C-alpha cells in the first residue's frame, strides 16, 4: 500500500520494504508533526533544490535525520526515558548516557528539528512562531534555537524530557530557557558551569584549575543522572560511547580532506548533514551516519579522481564558520556566487589531545579536549584556531558568519576578522546571520554582501595582488 509520504522517503534514501515495516511509526510521527500530503511535494522540491540526491551518501544522511526525527517524536510513547542537551554544548556526556542504557533516548531536539522540519520539509516557521508566543518573543535578540525547543514543546511535537543537560557559561541563553521550561513542565536540569576567562595570548596553554573545575562539573552530570534516572555511566560505558562515534569522526575527517580538492567536489550543504549528526543525535543517526558518511566519502573520492566539481576549478577558496542548520539554500547561494566553500571551522580537523601525565577523570578528559579545541577556551583561543586552520589550508578568503543573537559568537564578530587579516593577510568578511531561522536573514537578504565579497576575491585571484585589511586591492 502506497501512502502520501512514500515518494519523499524514497528520495531521502528509504527502501520500499523499510517504509512498509516502519509505516505505523511513520504515520504516528507525521500526524504529531502535522505533516500532510501537500507538505511532501513541497519537501521533495526543497530537498532536490538544495541537496545533491544523485549521491547515495547524501540520501542516506537525509534518511538518518528523518529516522532520528521519528525516534525523537515517539520516544516517550515507545517507553524511553528522554534526555535533552543543548547546542552548542559539550556533547560527550549525552552520548555516554545513551550508551549506558537502551531505555534512554538522548539528543538535542532543536538541532534535529532544524535538519528535518527546516532542511527537509521547509516547515520550521510554525514552530518558531509557537516559541515566540510561549515565552521567547520576537524582536528581543533571543536565541532562535531555543525558540524552536520552546515552540516544539508548546505544540506537543516533542515529548517533555525526564532530564536536561545545559551549559550555563558558554550558552547562557540555553540555561535561562531551560529554567523557563522547568517552571512550565517540571523536569529537572543539570547546569554545567565554567569560565571563559583567560589572559590574551594564553592559548593553547590553559590553567589546570580550569580542567579540574570543568571536569568536576561534567562529572556532576553522571552523578546526577544516576540519581535522577538510575543510569550509571562507568569508564567502560564511556569507552563504548567513544567507540560508537570514533568511526564516524574518522569518516568526517576523510570527507573534510576531500572537500579541499580543486575543484571542490561536493557542496558544504551536503557535508553539513554529516558534520552535525553528532551535534544533534547520539543513537541511530550516529550508527546510520557511519554508513552514510562512508558511502559519501567513496562517491566524493571518485569525483575528485575524475576532476568533477560543483564550482569552476580555480574559483576563490573560502572558509566559512558552518553551514546554516535549517536552510541549506543560504549555503547554495554562497556557492552560486562562484565561491568555493572548501572548509568550515566546524568541519576542519581538530587538534589532537596531548598525553597527560596524571590519570584524568572522564569529565577532565572532555574538559581538556575542549580547551585544546579553542571554542570553550576563550575568544582568543577561538580566533587562533581559525588562524591555524587558515595557515594549514589553501584559502583565499574568510567569511565569519556569526549568529547575531549568540553572545559567544557575536562577541568576536569584528575582532576576529581584524586579527585574521593582520596575521594572514587574507580578506575576511563578517556576516551577521541566523543559522536556525532564515525569516529575516534569508539567502536573498545576504546575497548582495556575499556577491560583493566574491567579486573582490575574484579580482585578487585575477591580478595576483594582495588585498589589504580595508578590502582595497593594493
């Protein structure tokens, strides 16, 4: 029996027999999500416009996100204890909790809804509007990712969690939103505190006190999770969680290296589907993601070997922060101006953790990794990681697309381009945008600025001259 959603699911990598097996769950989830027959054709057009579904790996990634959406919506109904964590936050504990018990569903629902109700169905606006009507009003520079969670809970699209993990020092908007949701729904939250303070020039060094303190805060998650849910995270569980994700990260590293080819072989809109699986999901999307990424790596490698690209060979090569979560048309717009989005900060290889002479707790291991990564270290650490990536790769220019309503990302919005230009000589454009809501910051609204930057980079490539920090060719 064929239903109204079958064709879209096939476009997104589902096989007919899988659809038949899962039909009951699909119908339940789509009813809760208010997805009708007319939404399917719109979704099919939206997906095929923004994603390269000629690549089987891309279809598998879309399938992984949809499977996770269904799992999220039905988690409570299917008897799971539900744990939510935020984004951006330190995701390791969420993975470990999921690995500790098959009775637990752990994920970041906001990220999942962006990649499905946004990127696939182009129907995120009603959820955003519900969030604005239920505590996070528009026009106040409140985080739209948090607005999605508030709206989804208000509309009963996602289940009320049994526990929330949230950062109160990096993403302070997340902790404040979770306080609002606690008062409304009563679920407990574990707040991870920390500090972004450091001396200018300290990175890559860091105070051992920061590792001790943040490590203790992360370990607190495991203690409280056992107390609240009866789920115990041991060293063996932690190792299991790492083993689940290790192969996925290995594949992502291979994919990132392949996207550095000239011409670039695949859109960052498709790469983003793979990169952010681990940011939003800990379960099936991770295991499904390994197969999807492996398939995509093989397909992209074949394109590289044949010299096939989506942008002309020799196009200006640009580094971006990350591709928008909910609207891939923005990434496509940037590429359509003739810029080769070769790498993003999020997809670039991360520095390896150095050997520590003393035995670290699980929380301290995670804390140390995050200090090395730079994002949770300081603004200086964040900027220096950009510079390290730029110097390692053959980049012609940088677009720092910063989330306008995010304190940690908007703070260095003008400092970061200035330091990058001074230390690398590359032009850097600071682009105010919204990764989760494109109602105001749409592809069309951003297009003129990006086109101007693209013309400048092409002029530089053509003349071979250096562009000064004031964006004048000299």
